[in-house]
């Protein structure tokens, strides 16, 4: 969703802000803008479209400002236009605000301001913040922000600067992510850590209901009552190299190839902290996994492992539906919320709801210090490093790693199950070595408009994930189904123009998958199959066959998902699409 950056310090602010915004592009956006204070004047520049449009509009302007804020907008209120882009200012042009989230009572606040004669320039909910701060200002920006924040309802974060106090940036967090970066003679605000990695690894993670007051030499944090709060400074383990492309054409391709390391690091991370896990699955009557998107698919695979390895009944529920579904939750339940960013708003709210009902809550996240990390009773971490591409790849296999290890932990054959898991990084590497074959197959399907993905058992969720990847980045319609359900509707779609992608390793449902394949062939369907190397039957019966190395049944999802990621990537890339920043999507969804 929207990205916020802020800077106050000794250096020229504009290039720092623009660079930080570029490192937040993965969050998804439709416009961008900056606000600077120079010679006690507010300078605002904002443009619909990509950051490069903003950069073009700034060419030839030699701004020396040492303070500023910037923003990438993902539209929620008002169409993507120059006028609706952030920053937003008050009527006199003395205050500028950038904002992420939704102000739920903005119409009520706007009506009050209109009655007072305020004229609005945009259709956004954000603009009310700028006008309220201007009206509340009595010589102290912190006081004006405090009085404004108390009037706002919803999940939001915002940053503000004013010409009246040109060496000050104030940030507010209440439901949407916001961090502070600590520098030497300079300080930073950002929605996410990668934005400021070139400048500092010292981070303060703000909690909901907190306000950060930044000057070049100081950072002070307060609650919404204006009371000072002592905050710990975290040293992030991420570095700038891990947040750059490193010679790859796209972040997504780089991150696909980083999966052996991500899985290996996550295995080591889990095993090194396994003894600190304060619960056993068997302590609970049931496990409930809540997640969205790719994380939901990881949860579906995890369900098979948890039930298979530990015998504990497990449900997987979309986080966006969880609190509306009247699911009975009690202190006998273990609720696991999966979120790459740890900030996914639906998952966060669902975990809060489960906690209120007495459940023991566990976060599974990739970002230490994220909202879900801080608010869960316990947190399990993936060690995938920063994932910049909007379409999740390495964080998916890292999530699978944690879920597998957690499920295996209580099995009597735990040691052998972990040995299987430790084979996964090398098996993924072997699979990646066949990427040229995947690319050749993908070339044949660039003009297809619809795909059907089929799988069973552990690889049913992998079929769902493969279809999602293709939809996300190529904009080609694709549906994932359990192969056994094909006869209950989807088979009506089968013809020579509808490719069916079958995920069919030689596992307990292999013969069933062959039966599904025959049903497709009988209707003149086109088949792309994913199967084990040496599977002559599957290869002969398929239009195109993509082989993966043989693997034991429990770990097949780690292997079969890789060619599906590559298949989607090559199609989108060859269609000339923006693989890393697909339209309408955001890496971190922070609004309901």
C-alpha cells in the first residue's frame, strides 16, 4: 500500500527522499510526490504515475532543502490524479502531510471543515489531516498533531512538516506501519526498512498510538496523551545488497533464485530456537491458520503437515473472512497468523480478534518488530531477507519451511523428517538449473488467455499458488482446483484452447492425477505437466512436460512450486509487463 518517507538532517533531502521512494515501489502505487521546506517556503511536487514522472517534473531544480517528506499513493479515496496525489497541504500552504491508511470518519470531519469555510483541493481522506493540523497549530507542531490524531478514527500512519518549524518532521502510527531510522546528524521516517537501508541499520519500530518527533539531532516518541515513551533501537540484519537486483533483470527472478538460501537460513533459524517455543501443538484441541493470498496457500500446505505429522485438526481461513465467520474460538485453540510483512491488516485484525477470544496466537512473519510480531503471544520467523517483488516467491517457501518444521517437531520420526527438510535447498537448486526448459515451454503459451491448474493432496495448494502467480504478474486468467473437483464443473471449460497445468509428482495420488490427465486428453485438452525426472508415462501423455528432481512425498511442494513460479515469470516478462510492480497490487496490504 502507500509508502511514506521523511528526512531531516545535514544533507540535501530531495535525492534521499526520491531514492527511498524507489525502494518502496514494491508496496504498489499509482502516484508519487514530495514536499520540501526551503527558505521557510513549502515546495510541493506530485505526479500521477511512476516515480520517474515525478523525477522528470523535478529536472533542473536545484533544491537545497534539508527536510522533507515523500509518498507513493495506492488509491483508496479518489481516483489516481495529480490533485489526489500526496503530499496534501492546508489552505495557506504552511503544512504538508503524507498518509497511509484510511480515515474512517473523514466525511464527518470534512463536513465540519467545510462549514468553517475550508476549501478542499482533492477527493482524498488525507486532506482533512492537513487542514486539522493547521487549525490546531498554536506554535507547537507536536501539540497540533496530538490534538489532530485524537480526532481521527481508522488505521493510519502519517508524516507532517511545517514552514513554521523547518527542522522538524513528525510521524504518527496507528494501525499502518511506520518506522524511524536513527542516523548521525540526521533522522528518517519510512513505512518499511528497505527505504532507508543505504543510510542506517538502526531502527525504532513505532507501535500503534505513538508519535515520533524528529529533528536532525534527536528522536522523541510520545503516546497520544503526549507522554514520553522510551523505545528500544533495533539493529536490522538486512543490508542494501539484499534489497537490490544484483544483476538480475527483475527482483522476482532474483528472489526465485534465492530460495535455496532462504530455505536453508530458515531451517537453521528454526532449529536454533526450537527449544524456546513455549507450546506444543498437542496442547490444543485445534490449530487455526489465518492468512491472505500466497500466505494462505502456505497455510493450506501446512494443514496437511500438521494433521499428518501431529494428528491435530487444523483449519485454514482467509484472514479477511475470519472475524465475520462466527468461528468458535477459545483458549483451547492455537491460532497462527501468516504474513510476509507482519503488517497485513486483515491478518493483524484477525489475530487480535482471536486473542480477545482467549486463543494462543502465533505470528509467522519475515519482519522482526512488525505489528504481528509485536502483538502475537509468540512469533516464528522466516529468514528470507527482504522480498521486493510484489509476487511472493522465496517467502512462500520459507513459510513452508517453518510450517513443516513446526509440524514435524512433535512427530516420533522427527529427526528423519528434518533430514528430509534439509534436502530441500539442494533440490530447489537442481530445479532452478532447468529454468531454460521452463522458459522454452512458456514461449508456447504467451497468447493463451485462460489456464486451469490442477493438483491433489499436498500439491493442490501448489496448483492454487501457480494460478495466482500467473494472474498476478501476467494478467492472464487462471484458476486453481483440486483435480478431483474437475468433474464437478471445470471440465466444461476443457478444449484445445484451455491449457491445463497438472502438478503430478509420483506421490500417493499420482494414479488419480493420471486419470484426470486422461479425462483432459479425451476432450482434446492441452496439458502442461510438472512431474518427476524419468516419469515416461507423464511425459508421453503431456503436451509439454517440465521435470523436477525426485523427492520424498512430504517435501514435494517445495520442489513443484519452483517451475510454476518460473513459468509465470517468463510469460509476464516476455509480454513486456512490469513483473515486480504489477498493476493494482501492493506488497503490503495495510487497508481492509
